[in-house]
């Protein structure tokens, strides 16, 4: 019985429920950190170490600090500002996700190939053997796989940047161009944030903007 | 190790909780956090399929994990822009309650 799976799944589900239910936005943000840490542990349980660490660094680190900073900046933590939604909205907001979960549990038994199997690391190493190099100067991926450890970061990098030659038995279209586009997206987002947060100095009467 | 169905169910449950939060809550920052939760739930689906859909060499399909990497990058940019919009909105209207933000008749 996968104890760790159920423990971390419970942590992430409880954190998500607490995120929705807490009145105080600061408590919501903290419980969201718990939910994301549980989710990152689930990623690591799926042998996706790189994605799990990125999840903790980016979501539980950077993004949540940004949320907390904004909540504190706007000073929303007073519970007196909390207003409850109307009962109709609450009922509707519970029925729609509940219907979604019921549909999901009806579909899930149809999913094939769901049996967990251990990764054949030593056999996979054969696909990364390079004949043109000395046997003791093989790639990091080959050496790690031979020692029965999964070189997760190297494999993600190989998939991301593509590879030359046929010695690497991994199928990838190469993601160099999407990576460049992502860089442009981040630049545009930075410029947009600066443009949005600039105060307008031209307002004549001052008014509500200041 | 749990089966693929269990991972997908947890992912769907997280997505449903996030959807409920988006529909129920009135604080726009909490709504935004619930949106992030839904994105992460989708990431869990991708990683689970990547792990269980092994290739010819028996290793996970790393294309799925690269997609998760891109999603996390885009989510980080989205959070930065979204929070800047919320701060600008708060400066203009002095509120973060979506019931008070009805000038677009939503």
C-alpha cells in the first residue's frame, strides 16, 4: 500500500480545502503553500524530481511570497472585510465541481495502462551507450543509469534542447524555439508589470488616483 | 506506488476544489490563488501520464515534463501580471471584492 502517496495526497487536498474555506487571505496563502508542497512530493513520488523541485522553488517560494506581499500591501487581513457569498452562489459553486468529480470517477476505470512498474534503469542505459567514446568516458546519463539512479535533470535537459546523433535513445522534437518564445514572454510580462504599476502623474485634480 | 487512476483522481479533485473556490469566493486574490491551484492540478495529470506512459527504452516520456516546465514558467509570468492588475484595480477602486467590480456588467 503506497503510504506516502496517500499521506501527501491528503496534505495537498486538505491544503486546497483550507485555501477555499479560510476567511483570512493570509491563512489561505499559507495553506496554499502546504497544498503545493504536498503536490511537489507527489511529483517526486512519480520520479519527476526536477519538476518537483521547480514546483517548490517557483510556486511555494516565489509565487506565494508575491501573493503574501500583495495581501500585506493591500492590508486585507482584517476579518471585518470578509463578506459571505449568497447561498445560491455557494450551492451552484459546489454542485458544478461535484458533478465534475462524479463524471471523472465514472470515466477513470476506463483508463488503460495504469499499473505501476519499476523503471528498468540498467536496461535503459544500453540506449545511451556511445560507441565512439571510451567505455570509461561515457555520458553522465549512461553512468547514472548504470548505477541505478535516474538522471532526471539530464534527461529533461536532453528532451528540452534536443540532441545530435542517434546514440541517445530518447524521442524529442527539441524545444529550443518554444524556449526562446518563453523568454520573450517573460520579458513582455516584466515590461507589462512595470507599465501597470506606474503611477499616472498627469491627473489634474488628483482625484481617486494617487 | 499508486496507480495512474489514483493520481488522476487526486488531480481531478484538486481541480474541482480550485473550481469551487473560483466560483464561491469573492476576494479576487483568493480567486487568483484558486486559479493557480487548478493549473497545478493539470500539471499533476501531465506528470502522471509522463511516468506511466513509458517509451521504448522504459524511461518516462520526458516531453510531458518539459510541458510542465513551460506551464510553470507561464504561470509565474501570469501571476506577476495578474497581481499588478489587482494592485492597479485596488488603487482605482479601493476594493478587492468582485461584487463591487461590476462596471463591465459581468
